[in-house]
């Protein structure tokens, strides 16, 4: 049986208004952000949030990011210390998510936080997500708008191909800008690399020394198996929260995976492989012929989609340097290759 197709509406006032009605009625909507397309629902409505999990097939212990209009709205939901406020003022609106203690009177559904006393929250920059927040009057829980463990979508077509009729409405505002999910920070630890680099965070916090917390680090939680028997080495939830396991979005080891096996750091392709190149490694296609990691980040998920659709049974990808946003690209690739 053919899977039903979602409605896709071009960004505009009428589309935002229709999407806002769905959100207020407890529905889900796919909407672009500056990072990837998100699958949004009212973060205060547990039934609506459950529809996100159902549509994605998402593991229930993996928290969701809450998107709000501005810092004042975020402070009504989460408790900010000096470091968090400094980072929010520097990088919001934008692709930075902060993991903070959730307020007892926040009204956020516990399904959003996966039972933790912390919440992942950010202020998006994209006009479509900001428009939907304003029109619906709700904080929006919104993971990436793809089947869980699949490739994150950077176009409306990617969303439709991954979720089909599981999402009733997609707002189409073209390809996303960054092409990578937001950076996630807890305290002074980067839990998930992203467009806001650890170096940028480090440099900013050096000018806002906070309360003697020490230097910015990158948590090993993103490089080890995220199960309940392997406690993360990054910050734990506040007292009373769950110990070990997944503490923030994007920490499942096998997240961001194409359907095919993926070989990393390939210089040339085997006979059964479709090679995604970078720099001097030309490949069947290339992330960036000039070796530009920013260009590579923007094209990464598009080319993984193309590789999945190719007739060759296996994917290979050239080495990517880990400087700057290259760290985030390699984090995604390592997860995509994990089986």
C-alpha cells in the first residue's frame, strides 16, 4: 500500500497560521530552523509530544529540545546561572542549545525531558520557527523531522521522504542554512558539537569567568555507548535526575545513520562503494572540492541521502579534518557508521 503524502505549504502568513492551529490542537508540524527541519509540537502537551515520538519511532529516554521566542521565555522554563546567561546573550537567537535545570512550574511535559530535572532549550533564529512560536503561543518541542536514527532533514523533500504521512503538514522555506543540529552545552561541557564551536564558547567564557568552573571541555558522552550501564563523563542531571544514560538530545550512539553501511576515512572506493569525497579525494560526489568544512557541513546530509538512494550497496566517505565545525561533522559520521 502506498504511504500517504503530507501536505507541503510554502512559508508565508497563511501557512504559519494553519500550522499554529494544528499545534494548539495538539498536532505536529514539520518546520525549518537554521539547523535542520524540526518536528514541532506543543511542549506543554504530553499527548502532542507523544505524537512526535510515534511519528519518529524515537526512543522514549532521549530528551527533546524546546524552542522558545527569546531569553525571557527561556528563563520562565529553566534556571540560568551566569555562564548560561552569558552564552545565551552571545549566541541566541541561533544554533546553541543549553541544558539547564527545569523549573518546577515550567509547565513542560515530562515526556519532553525524558524524566530528567534538566531541560534542553534554545532560541531559534529562523523566521519560520519563530513565526510558529509566536502564532501558536506555545514553547515548541522539536527534534529533527526524520524517522529516529535516520539522516537529519535539510529540505522539505527530505522530511516527506522520511516521515511520509506520519506528519500532516510541512512548512517549506527551502534548504536549511547550517545543515547540522545545534551545539548542546551543559555547564562548560559541549555534549554535542555543532555550528557554535567549542572554541567560540571557550573564547566567550574566558571573558565571562563565571564562578570558577574551569575550562570548556568536550564530553566523552558523545564518543561512547549511551546506555544505562555506561554513565556519561559530562555533567549529570541535577539532584533527583536520572544517573547515567542519555542526558541530552543527540547522544544515542547510532543516531544519524543511513540505511547502508558507512566506511569512514576512505581515500578511494571499493568496487561496491559510493564514495563521498572531500578536498583532494574527489569521490563520486564531493562535500567540498576546495576542502571547506563549512561547505561540507551544509552538504553532509544531502549527500548521505543521495548515497542511500544510489544503487551501490555501501557508502564510503573521505577523511574530514576535525578543526572547527569539522568536529561536528566527524561526530555525525561516527554515529552514522555505528552498528
